[in-house]
C-alpha cells in the first residue's frame, strides 16, 4: 500500500480490546465532527462487542478503544461502555455504533 494512504487509514481506524485481559477483539473506524463536542463515534462489527461472537448472547459491558497517536506508533486507550441500543444482534446485520467515547 502507498505509505501516505496507509497513514491516512491508520488515523481513521481503531483497535478494540477486552478490558479484562487486554486481548484484541476487533477493529473499527472513527467518525468525528467538531460539533460532537470532543466525542467520537466508532463503527465496528457487532460480534466484536459480544464474548460469544456471532451468537450475540453475552454482550461485553465495556471495551477499550485504542486510538493511534500522531507518532503512528503509540495508542491512547479509552475505556467505553457498550450501549446495547446501538448493536444489531443478527448475523446478516453485524454492525454496531458506539457513541460517547470521550477524547480527553
């Protein structure tokens, strides 16, 4: 991949990790606007937010959202509560939006 494009994609993508063991559980992309008052939206696959994956029965209460820093080496970890109202729980609608991850 072209390095410049890779850096742009890296700035928009996030890593999701389990709060209990730190394991990587998925990835997602960031949606951010100044009007959101220092909050970001994370779009990811819904199964990443469930301990049992595509069964959609055991929802995770919290996850770490890791945002890559400007140096493109280090991450800032933000703990967020998973909002069940923003999760699809069907295999053919495997999408979730997490709202309210504070950037501070």
